[in-house]
DNA sequence: CTGACGATGTATCGTCCCGATACATCGACC
DNA sequence: GGTCGATGTATCGGGACGATACATCGTCAG
C-alpha cells in the first residue's frame, strides 16, 4: 500500500483482461519503462497481497488430478492460475488513478505507472500530475546544478562527466514533460477539464 | 558482496579519508548520481557488514561517561563513530576496482560507482568497462526498439511517449559513452594500457 | 540564563523488491 | 524417445528504502 507501485500496475493490467502471472510479468515489463523487467520474487508476493486484500480473485483450475501415491516427493502439483480483478479492485484502481498529490509524481516509478494508465485518468488530473512531476524534476535539476557548481573543482573528469550526463538527462526530462503539458493543454482529450470538484472528500 | 554497490562505494570514499556515517551519506549522494540519496536504513547495515568482514574499523570514542543511574531508560549513549578502512579493505577495493567483467557494467548503479572511482582504475580496465557498458546499453536499446516497433499500434499516446522518451535516453547514453571512449583512446591518462597481468591472483 | 530550533549524528523496524533457484508442463524438432 | 526452449508457479536470502526514534551540539532570541 505504501509503495505499492507493483500493485497499482497489476490492477491496471487486470482491469483490461484476466491474466496468468507469467503473462502479467511480460506486460509489466513493457508498461514499466521497458528496460527493468519485474522479477517473480516481486510479482507473486504482490499478487498474494492483492488476493489477501480481496482486490483480485484466483481462478485455480482442476488440481483434482488423481495423483497416485507412487510419486514420493510431489510437493504439490502446480496448476495455471488466472488472476481476475474484483469490483473492490476496480474501485481501488479508480482511487489510485485519481490521486493527484505528491505521491503520484514524486516517485518516478509511480509516475511512470500513472502515465501508463493515463487513458483511465481525467484530463484535469492528468495535467496536475504532469505539472507536479515537472516541478519535482525541476527541483532535482536545481539541486544537481548547485551541487555541480559547488564541487566542480574538486572532482575528477569522470565524476564530472557522470554528473554532467545526469544533469543533461534531467534537463531533457523537464523538456519532455513540458512538451507533454503543452500538448495536453492544446488538446485535453476525454475527461473533464476543471470540473466541479465540489463534493470531493 | 553479491550486489554490494554500497559497500564498494563506501570503501572508495573511506580510501580517501576516514569519515562519520553522516558525512559518508552526503558524499555518497553526490558520488552516486546526485539524485537518489542513500538512506540510513541502507548505510548502517552496510557499514556493519563491512565491519564484520574486517574491511573497516570503528574508532569508537569515549562512551565511558559516568552516566549515573538517574536516567531511567537510557538505551545506550551514542557517540560519534569514525570509520576507517583497513589494509584488507584497501585490498578488497583494489580487487573490485579492477573487475572488468559483466558484473562491472551490466548493472548501471555498479557501473556508476566504477566510473566514480575511475582514477583508481588502470587505463585498459577503464576502456574495457566503458566498452562493456556501451554494449549492454546498446542491447537494451535494441530491445526497446523492437518492442516499440512491435507494439506501436496497440499503445495509447502516453505509453508511446514514455517509451519514446526512454529510448531517447538510452540512445543518448550510448552517445555519451562513445564520447568517453573516444576521449579515453585519444588520451589514456595514467595507468598501463595493456600490461603484464602476469601475477594476478 | 534558558529554552527552542535546526544541523549533525547513530541506529532500528517493517516492508518492498530483486536475483537466483527449484519445480513443473508442454510443444517442437531431431 | 530425448532434449531443448517456452511457458508457468513459487520460495529464499538478502539488499535497499522510508519512517522513525533517540541523542548531541551550536546558535540566537527572549
């Protein structure tokens, strides 16, 4: 729940269709940045937590195979397990998707998941998340800049290059976000732009 | 030891001067990318492991203060602890610094630490690490490229943008590495270019 | 003088996540 | 009939993190 990046992403994928863990993992790798693929050591515990919380159900198929006593160890015949999102799960996902506070953009991974499911997000929330993310990254950039300015002389060439490259990446991220924001403002797409917001909690 | 990114970085910093944990943390944040600062929940366990392995010693100062019995709870008077690298620690650091295999560049964080301590690294090892890193990142780029080509139609605008940005970052990293490699080849700096390597362990 | 505050400083807890690994089934191809 | 690779479920040990508690020190206001 606290971090919960994975749970969020899993709910988002299961929203679209029920899936096996294996399939889930592949989709997850694509959605979450492409490089860093998710490990089973994260996935199955996350699914277990979601199941315990009643947000997904498992469609455990026939493990009623006879299995005669001639196979001594036989720790427990594995079967394919299909995970399906529950009504509560959909509710939770809708909640998560409408979060527009710092928790939605301060962590880059969480921001990535939000972005991946932006089509389930209202236009005004999208805009606030993008702007929040830009502010966060801009602050990082300022931190890096001043740190680099302070230590410029004391560092060797390689460390300097590393920092310069990092600063450049952050700079590009800001520009990328700015483009997204502009484009979002020009064409808000589906979702209410800045609606009532009267009876929010 | 397996991962051991932090241990490596700590040894590298202590190589230069003995330090407190607090100071270590600040320096670490600068060396390791600048953005992601290290947490105490990582730092102190790492120091404990290093201490247990005999790679650092602690200069625990006077905790022989009287402390009369009028302070009931008093879990155990904290004192500043200065960490100093041992001869074994220096040895271990020298080993780590001369690793030029996949473990040095497949993990980006580990590569970052290697780069941060490149001035302790022989010129030929530097070059092999940089080239290895470039190969790794190039493979990531190809993976991303083909994945993007495969799924281009099925993805919405935001996911697409995320992947495009990711691909762009990876692409820039390759170019950055290429510049470093060229520069390294033009001016190898200190360190033997392709030396004996006879009596390694 | 005193007390509040922020920087410095050490340390642990619960939890998430990861890499490695084991176990298991299935189709294809030789 | 045998092996290989893709599919598939699951656990283990350990590293890293955020939050938090505890403790010391200088400083500046009242």
